[in-house]
C-alpha cells in the first residue's frame, strides 16, 4: 500500500479533525475496494482490518450484535470489575460532563456490562446495538475501541472511518484493557464513545490512565483481602500441629503453616467443606474461613473432617455475628443486618430459597432478584463454602444454629423484612 502512514489521532486531530476524517475515509474506501490508497492506515487499524477481512466479514452491512441480557447479572458478578466500577466512573466524569460521550465497561470477551451517559447519546448508541448485554468483541462488530483493545492488549483510539463497519463511522471511541494484577490476564475494558465531531486527542491518555488506576485498586483490594484472611487464619494455624494453609476463594495463599511456600493453589470446582483432592497437595480436608478456606493435607487413613457448625447470634439487634467452628478451629465475624436477615432465612429453611423467594422474604417483592443475587454474591464470597446456591442454602456439611433474643419483639428491631416481621409475631 503506497504512501506514508496515517499519524496517530493524538497528533492529527489537534491540527484539522475534518481533514483527518476525510483522509481516513479515502483510505477506508480504497482499502475495502482493494484499490490504491493515499496512505497506510495506522498499524493497529491495519492489523484489525486484516483480521476481519480474513474472516470474510462484510464492512458494508451492519448486523446487530448478539445481545444476551439473561445472564448479565452473573457476568457482572464474575467479571472482577464491580469493585472498581465507581473508581472508573469518577476518573472519567470530566469526559462525560459535557453530555457528548458515554462510558462503557465490558468484560474480557467484549460483552457490555455497564454503560452510562447523556440520554441523547445513549439513544444513538441504542440504534447501533451498543447496549448492555451486547457483544462488542472485534469479531462481532468489527474494529472498535473495546474489541480491538482486548485483541491488541493496548489502549486504542478509533476515529470515524477507522471503524471497520461503515455504520460506525459517525463515532469515535477510546478504550483500554484492564488486567488482573495477580495474573496479568485481561479481564475487561473501559471505553469512552461519542459522535465523531466530539473527538478529543487526549481522551485515550485519560482512559488508559483510568484503566491503570483500576488495576492498582484491584491489587490493593486483593492485598486487603489476604491481610484480613491472614488475621483470621493465623491463630488457627498456630494451634495446628500438622501442615496447613489458608487461601482466599480463588486459591491465593494468605498464610502457610509447616509447608513450603505456595503462591496459589488450584481449588476444586464447586468447592464444599470436607475431603477433596487438591493438585500439588493431594487429599486435603477443607474448612471454610472468613473470606477463604483452611486447607489441610491429610493421609489416606485419616478420618474425614467433622462437620462445620455455623452459629448465627441474633441476640443483640445492633450487633449480629456469625461464628463458624470446624475440626481445626473457629472464627467469628460481625455481619450486616441484611446479611443477618439472609442467614436467618436460610437457617430456618433447610431446603433452600430461590432468588425470587428471598426477594419476597427480604423486600416483599419477588421481582427484586437482581438485588438479591448481588447480595448473595457478596455473602458467598465472604463466607466461602458456608452458603451453597441453586437454591441458596447452608451447605450440606454446615450445621446452622440460630441464637434468638429473649424477647422476640426486639428481634432484629431495625429490620423491615417480611420474614423478620413474621418471626417477631410468631
């Protein structure tokens, strides 16, 4: 392809955005027609176009992206991005202040998880299918800041005719990948998009900075989690004669006793308290800790671990607590009123409760399943192995016990949950 390469947007847009857009359009038309181009597209754009042309994707016909909202809440919970969503929004609020752009956060596959912005820009995005639940991976909708940032693993700005699909040429977008600081794996992307006329050359730098800050926040949050787990596990490990270690819900090691150092272990899928095989350690007894697991390698002739007892102390309406006692030790944590309500309901319903059931128990409204699932995701992460799902219930190896106040009229006095009000009457 003859001619010099197109300069980066951060350089060209500051001079003459209209001339730059016209040049991009000429390059696009020539490239897609297989003709002589006046200039070479930027390398990141050329590589993206080549990938898409190689797949036989037609740049002239925009097929609405695949949209699946049925599992959107689960995708949000499992993305690892919820903890930094507010930080991302604060970091980019200046870009959204004029009402010309929208903020989008997507998962590692390009699925749009959250978006925010002025209604008039959101309406324009709706017409492209740029909505929550939509797949904006590069293979799905062509060159764009979300999909191309995920593929190239770098911050990118896509202006006007640099988009592969002609229907996207009225837009500009800047996106950057977000990596899990523990593994280096890309777990999502942050994007700012808007009409092409609103493009600003510095947006990509700000988006990239915010994504790096989000990674820093994730690292600090993980360190806090491990420190909290270490504080719970330390006295238990000190009392144990044999080897053991404490890990968080993802297998990252917080503390080790009488074992060589480990950075991370692979936990069984759908882990529950009891005996299980753990790679690199062999047969192990697993016991829930606050925010993780106690893992003790055992000999084949050792007895199975005893069941775990979870005592929900609701005698003081202002200070509900949960104490979990297993074969190797016990730990106790203060819990919120909402979590006290949930644990009470599950302790008194051994067969379990579905999300609509819990919504009725807590809010008197069976439609509030999204709120319930968000709460259950938090509580299951904090109480790994104690609460099972589908339906929500105490795990089979966990024996719940509820301690009530002497006067049930004061039972969780500040609660307005229907299930709690019914317990006071009964």
